[in-house]
């Protein structure tokens, strides 16, 4: 059964072999494959030309009958029969020279007939252009030239007789010139090819003769070589034992080098890489193979050595050199520390190369850059904090007094509109001051548990978002929120401001039109993430704001969070604080930022917020003014007169009896001789003692004294310490009537 199956499987191969043998027999006229190569070539050409010619002649004869050209049809059939006879004669006599000559003559006569019988209207004369190729390939350069030129001469005679006899067609002179030029070109090409072929064949024959001589020589020396081989075999066996021991030693050394976690590269004196270890191959795998190339080409994509190259210095000085250089652009290895050690020939003392030890210091460099950035932000933030504190005191009058004036003005007063304008302008200025406080890391107030999805949704429905859409009508906002997003702890105001800045920047990056996508999701990092900054392991709620705009260039990417660094028109489309506010807010919330941008393709900002398992607090309900009226005695302590006057006016409006003092020392002195139901203490007073120290001194003479803390900054450790001593709530300037009234009433009722 198995034999039958095998026979069936082999049957197609056997049939194919028979077909191949039959084709060879036909095309080679029965010659064997080991016959003379030139003879085989001539038989192949003759058989191929005659078989193809017979095929076309038969087809052309049939076509001529349908075209009523019986003369041409008869000629085609006569030539067809002649070629068939020559095909038979070639197979019978194996005389390719005689058959080739006869066939060439018959073909020439046929082509001449086509020239005479054809004419410009019948392009059959063009077949004669193939005649030089046939003549040269079959008859050689001498006889082929005679036959080819004979046909051209006879054709030219026909051209000359055209129009003089009815039998000869008239050819246009331009056609005759072109025909003659093309024919001569083909003659020249065929002649050149035949000359080349003959020369190649002669060389092959000479080479064959030389090879036969060599073969005889080799055969004569084979016995001598056999004896030599037996002697060499003994030496080879000994060498194999030595090489085996050497390979073991090399493998041991390679294992040591490959296990080193730093990169190792061995260079020739011309900086060509001779060897690299596993680490270097992994770092620069996109440039494999490394060996054989220049180090500056593989490692830095430069055509010339790097400036101040430590390896070049090592080759010149013969001493160990060190340098910190950038890695390959686009590689995760951005910065490397490079040590170059000279390779010295012990015999001559010449330096034969360099060994480079390469250490990845990308993480260290990033930490240094982050530290420098943090120090710069801290310095600028300190300055911004001082400026913001002074501006807050100045703006208090602009924000607070209009509220008092509007309460006393009738609804139809002509002064109401300008006072409301003053109030609105003051509130806008206070917003910028709030940005400065955020930049100073002093602006984020007490954190509360919030739903990030709700914060984003609220902003998208806010007037600020509507203004962005109005200013950029071609921008479309799309959202992709995770429904069960984990909560975060933060300030809704600052989170909304952060979202506004990111969306505004994304819209600015697409001035014509585009889509800004806001995505939220909960993620868990099981290991630190090396991004724009190092993000520790942990649980995060991630907000991503992405656009398909112009992108950020690499040189600008590391500066986008610097205060007042902006590509926008200052004062028209930005203050230069937007991204600095984003940075300050994230740092105050303990979050992290990752920025990914490709110039021309867009930017993605990912904000990583630490999550909390607590639930958000219920929203506060606006309280009527009747709920925070009173008649108790209140002492306002503030070093700025305008702040004292504003607080005094607001509290007096609510019915309280108000006294004011300009410093902490004055407050201690006042309370030593007087009483007050409540103190409003400014936390920062300069010069002199601050609110905490003043409250501590007052408690010595008035234990249990009620107080609330006021400041232009956010809640600090000193505020918390004052609250630990007994002070109540903390309120931030500038004051509003409801804010100060509720704080005072709540503390008095406690």
C-alpha cells in the first residue's frame, strides 16, 4: 500500500521529466547536453527561430487570406514549408552551418519580398529590421555582415525604383532615411555583440585549456598533498585542542564583559568600532550592526567626530579621559558618562585603540534638571508671592468697597454701572493675583474631596469655556470619561483654572480648526514611570487633554512651565502664567505632569492626581444676610490701613461694633486694657510680630479668646498652629460681605 502511494506521488515528477526531455530533444535537435557549447547555441537559435517563425508565418498566412492578399499568403506558406523542411534537415544532418546559411538566405528573400510587396501603408517591411540579428547570430560576424548589408542594398534598390515601376511601392524619403538609420544601428549592435561573444568564447576555450592543464598538475600533486594532509592532520588536532582551550578562556572573558551593566565599546585608532558588549547593542539596536562603523556615526548620527571627544583626547594623551555627552537622539539613553582608556601595545608602547566605558546617567540628569527647575520655580514663586500679597492688599479696596457702595445705591442710580465695572475689573485683577499665589505655591486653599469628572463637566458648561469656544469657533471639544473614576483631593477653583489653561492652550495650537479631547481614567502604576517627570508608584486619577495642533519643539518643551514664558502675544492671548499655574497647582496637590508632543502632530498633557477613597462633601447653600448679622464687639488687627478700613466698614454694615489696630504689638496692648468678643487677625504683618505670636500673647491675659485668621495667602502651618491654640476658621483676602460675615457669626456662635 505504501509503495502504491509512493508511486502515485512520484508519477507527476516522472511525467514532468519526460516533458523536459522531449523539449530538450526538440530544441537541441537530438544533441546531448555535454556537446560543444557553441554548437548547442547554434542549434538552439536555429530551432527557436524556425519554430517561432513557422508559428508567426502560419498566423500571418491565415490573416493575409482574410485580408484578400493571396500573394502574401502564398509566400508565407512557402516560407513556412521551407522552414519546416530546414527544421527536419537540421535534426537529420546536425549540420547547423549549412542549414543556418540556407535559412538565412530564405529569410532574407522573404524580408526583401515584404519590402517590395509592402509599402508605407503595410508595415510588414519592418520585419526586415530583425534580419541583422538573425544573420549575425547564425552565421558569425563576417558572413553575417555580408548577408545583412546585402539585404540593405537590395532594399535600397527597391526604394530607388519606387514609383518608376508599378511593382515597386513608393516610400517617403524620410521613412527611407529612418529605416536605413535604424537598420544600420541594429547591424552595428549585432556586430558588437557578436564580436564580444566570440572574444568571450575564445577566452572560455583558453580558460578551459588552462583548467585542463591545472587539473593535470593537481592530479600529479594530489598524492603529495595527501601525504602533506596526513602530516597537517596531526598538527590540526593539536591546534584544535589549543583553540578549544582558548575558546573556553574567551567565553569566560565574554561572559564577564556581557554581564557588566555599563556599556563597553572598543575602538580602533581611527574610531572604528571593533567590539561592543550586550548593553551597547541594546541601547543602539536600531543602528545594528555596530562593528565596523565609526563611533560618531552609530552613537551620535554625526559625520565627523564629536567636539571635545574624550576618545580622541585619550589617543593623543595616552591617559584616561572622561566626559558627559548626549546619547543618540530618540534613544531612551539621553545622557551618558563616558570614560576612555587607552589600549597600549606592551611590546612597542604604541596606542592601538581605546576602550570606552559608558554609563547611562539619564535618570540622574533628569533629577538634576528637575531640581534646578524646582529651585528656579521656588525663587520665582517667592518673588511672585510677595508681589501677590501686596497686590491683594491694594485690590481689597477695589473689590470690597464697590460691594458696600452698591448696597446703598438705588437700582436706577447712574453710578451703579461704573461701580459694577470697577468691581468686575477688581475681581479680574484678583484672579491674576490668585495665579501669582498659585505660582508661589501659596494659592491652593484647603483641599476637599472632589469628583474630577464633575469638575471637568462643570467647566465645559461655564462661561469661561463658552468664551474659549467663541474666540476659537472652529474648535470642537470631545470627552471620554471613565464612569467610575476615583475621587481626588483638591481645590475646585484651581482645578477648573488648570483645565481652562490646558484647553485654551490646545485651542491656540489649532488656530483654524480641530478637536480637543479630554479623557479621564483611573490607573495604577506598579512601578515608577519615567515621563516628563518621574511619577512614583501608586493609584492616580489621570486627566488627559490632547490636541492635533502645531506641537511643541523639543527646545521649548522643558521651558513651558516657566513663569511668563509664552509663545503667545503677551497681554492679548496670554499672561505667560497659564502653564506655571498648572505646574503650581499640581505640585500643591501632590500630583505629576507628563507632556508628550510631536511638532506638527499635536500635544498630550497627562495630569496624574493622587486618589482618595473618601466621598465628596455636599455642596454649600447660599446663606441670607440676616443669618450673619450681629452686635458684638470685634477687633480687626491688620498692618494695612485699607484692609482695616474695609473690614471695619463691612462689619459695621452688619451691625457689629468694630475697633482696629495696626500691628500685633498694638493688639496685645489693646487687649490688655480692653475686651473684644472676637479678633480678626492678619497672619502676615511686617514689621513686628505676626498673627500667631500676637494671638499667643493675648491668650496669656485673655484665655479662651475667640479669633479668626485672615490672610492673602493660603492656609499655612502657622495658621494651623493658631487654630490649634483656639482660633477658629481661616478666611482669605480680599474680603466679601458674605465671607467675612459668615466667618464672624460662625465663630461667635461656636
